[in-house]
C-alpha cells in the first residue's frame, strides 16, 4: 500500500523577511514602551519637585515648550505619570514592555489600587481597542454611580434651626458639596474681616479681663455667620453687579509707581498693605483715578477715571498677540503689560505693550523675569539670572544609533524584551463589553440591579 506523505513547501524568502521585519517592529515597540515607563517616572519626579515652576504654568506647559509635545499630550503624560505612582502593577507591566503606553493610558483613567489587578488582566488579554471599549463601559458605570450619589446628597440636604430653652439658637445641617464649599469660603472671608486686627495685635499680652481674650475658632465661626447674615440683609440679598463685585481697588502713591524703592502708600481698599511691585503690575492694565492731597492728607482734587489701555488699543493688542507671549504658555485670557512702565515714561502704544496671562504678568513684575522688545520687533524673555528663555528651546543631543542605545539601556536594566513581549492574549473571539463590565466592575451589580457574579 502506498502512503502519501504531506508535501512540505519551503518558506519563501520574502515571507521570512517580512516576518523578521514584523518581529523587529514588535520588539522595538516594546523597548519604546519600557523607555516610556522610565520617562513617566522622570516626569513624575520633575513635577513633584516643581522643576517646571520657573515661569511656566504647569509641568504640561513646560513639556510642551521643552520637548515639543502637544499641550494636551503633555498634560496626559503628567496625569499618567502620577496615576502610575499608586498603580505599581500597571507601572511594572509598562516598564517591562508587556503593556503598551496606549493601554496603560486608558487603564489609568479608571484603575484604582483595588481594581488594578483585574484591569491589568484586561490589558494583557485584549488589544488596545478592547481596552478602550472596556474603559468606556467602566466609566459609564462610574457616571451612573456618581449621578446616583449626587441625587442622594441633594435629596438629603437640609438645615435645621432650633431655639433652645435658654434662647440660644442651635443650627444643624447637611449641605451638598458645592454649597458647603461656598459656605466655608464665605465664613473664611468673614472671619478674616472680623479678626485681622486681632492677629496684628497677637504679640500684645492678653488682659486679665476674659472679654479681651481671643475667641476660639468656634466662636469666630459664629461671629462670621452673624456678619454674613447682616451683610446679606443690608444688601437686600443682592450680590451686586459683576463689575463691582469683582473689583479690586488699590491705593498707591505716584512716587511708588515710579520707583518701588520709594516710601509711600501701596495698599488695598481695606488698608491691607501690598508690595509696590504688585501695585505696578495692577496699574499696568487697570482703571486709573488720580487724586491729589494736601499736606494734611485731605483730598483736594479727584480726576476722572480713565483706562490705562484704551479699548481700541486693547483690541489691536489682542489681534496682534492672540495669546500670552511668554514662551510655552499660549493662554487665551491675557492682560496688557507695559514693557517700559507708563509711570517711568513708557508710552501706552502697541509697540510698548505685550499680552501676558495673569500668571506670567506676575512672573515679569514680581519674580524677576524680564521682557524686552528688540530692534526687529521681537519680544525676548529672560530668566531672573539673565539667561534667555527662547520660544523654542534647542533640541536635545541624540546618539548616532538611538535604537541600539535604547536596547543597551533596557538590557542594563535587566529587561528581557523580544517580539512577543507586548503581544496580547486575544484569540479572535468576540468581545462582550456588557458581560465584561458586569464581571469586572465592583459597582456594576448595584447599578444594573443584579446579584454580583460569582
């Protein structure tokens, strides 16, 4: 009897070459993911130590300026970096190249130390598309749970005001988080107003009379609540026009504006002294009223209120600059800054103005940063030590063979990375997102109304 053996066809050279190329892509991708883990660790340390806080608004803004990342991508790197600090299993999987950054980025949106293990299993078993779908389903359950909790808090709100037998009033209540935060801020402001004079006299020995002793914090809170009630009734519960509600008045002598080293008044409306440089910053872009006093301090003349920067000039400034000109910022809401202050003879013209956000306006006035307009019309910023702060920093040095350098770095960290390191365990089966969330999410059973899956 003749037995036919199967015919073995030799692998074509082109197919083998493509397989080798695919393996190299997969291996290098795993190396990049491992290097990304190290990058995120450096970013977390840099952010925690405030390395970006030298004129930049955030670590994301610094990354956008220094590394060239899109601002949204930079902020996401910072978020993932901090999230991984409390998720060691996900961090280790990324550091070994076993999970891609795309998977880790998605999983850190919902993972907690309690759910990290089960979500890590999702990342290992599924593709990046599977992980994204699971995370979207997970977040839907979270939103439903949060909405249910918010509704419970709103329904449970209440304030009970009861008069005790001795005539005192007992107040007990439960407020929603945002209303509670509003009340706390209002009490803080009222307490600050009532007791700022007392704090100034803290070094004065207290008198024997108990009435002269400092009240406790609880007593201060009670007095602050009384002030809030009196103020509300005085204004007939009208919070006032927005323009007046948020107006800050600063009294500053002309000599101080001209030279911050000069002696003179520079204080807020309530008498609280502020720095001369703060007054110069506020005067850069504000309404201005000139008042003249006699030798006894009495007002003898009050000029009309004028804008430091007229509306038409402001429109031209916003049209030219469009956003904050400080390197790496790009904030859309800005203030006009006089490159040479108007109190020192600087003209209020477009060539002497530059648009800065509130944060960087303060940096230029009070943190030692400098801005100058060159003969070519370009604004140049300098750090407090005089070093230039360019719009685009010089690129970092790159080795001649970055791939081999990356491989050598990972090998030095004892990482065994190959073409199958980051491969998922998916075998082609259909993903049932509803079932997966029902099994994985600890709050899914309560939201859906079913018994927990065993």
